[in-house]
């Protein structure tokens, strides 16, 4: 009878492609597991010790309740402060994650128009939320999900260089970020295929009104609301043949799987 080997491996030849918003999900998990839980554990450890000391004092055992109570109060105060700091960060991460998932699901419908869709490409310094490869060319898609005011107008404007969200500039300039992502992907495609292909940027603001000015549609950057994107893509001339789309998509998918395998 053949001896059964104790060594096993995954039946999957390659890890699956990344999901929309996966980087944000990983950051949420890291915040909870690495930043929050140690404080919870410290409270769970120190509080019973304080209760124990109070019990020893009540039953005339040699007591030291004040010391343990101080430890417990310090732990609870640190935990409360940490959660106050994390609350805003988690809210922003979850909002961004949900926005990326919403846009990712919307972009999946473009497959019917001959586009290949990729999510959450890990770059050198940041991740690219989505990538489109289709007849109209290659596009990086940056999703910006901002909370809207409860009342009044909620408008995004683009003057050709800078974006204003309800009259204010975001902390990180989305246009600069989008152009850097397009440049990174352009170099990646060149390195992988040996072909110099134009890569354009799209910045999407789900749920916001994007003021339709000529500047919002610069040749290298579009600033749009997601629902407007299919119409703009439909009016673009064909720059990639079906075989080109297949080739570019293949090399991008290999890169994504290579990155995933490194963390598998």
C-alpha cells in the first residue's frame, strides 16, 4: 500500500486576481488586529487583576487595590484614546473601500463592450484602484469617495490641473496621483511587452456632481462621475485591436498574479 505523503500544496496553479478595494480591506484588518486588539487585551488582562485585589481587600486578604486600579484606569484610558483616533481612520477606509467596490462592480459591466478589467494593482509606491484595457486604449482609474454634505450642493470641479471638492482641495492631489499611476503602468507595459502604448487616467467621484467643463476632459486625464464613463469611452476611436487587448491584458494579469503570489 502506498504511503500517503504528509506534504500538501494548493490545487490552484495561480492565486486569484485581487478584488476591488482589497488594499483598503487589508489596511482595515491591520488597524484592528495590530493597533486595536493589543489595547483590548491589556484591558481584559488588567481589569480582572484589579477586581481580584478588591476582593482580597474585602475579605481581609493583604490588599493592593489602588495599584491595580491605577493600572486598569491607565489601560482603559489608552484604549479609549486609541479607539477615538482609529474611529475616523476606519470610517475613511471603509468609505474608500465601499467606493472602490461600487466603481469596480460598475466597471465590470464594460466587459460587454470589449474591455478587460483589473482591480487593485500594487505599484511601487501606491496601488492603482482599477485598470481598463479595451478598444479605446488603456486607462488607470482612481476612485475618490468623499462624504457628501447633508445639505446644499455637492460639486466637484476641475480646472485642468487641480480638483476642488465642494470648493476645497483634497489633501492629496488626485490628478497628480492619477498621472503618476498612468506613467507607472505605461512603463510596466513597455517593460513587459516591449511596446510603447499610451495610458490615460480617469478620476471617478461616485455619487458627486462633476461640473462638465472642457478642462475636466484633458487628453491625459478625465474627471467624471462613474455613470458618465461609458458614454465617453464609446466616443473614443479604436486604438487597440482585439489581439492587442488580449496581449496587454495577459501581461497585466501576469503581473497581478506575480504580486499576489509573493504575498500568498
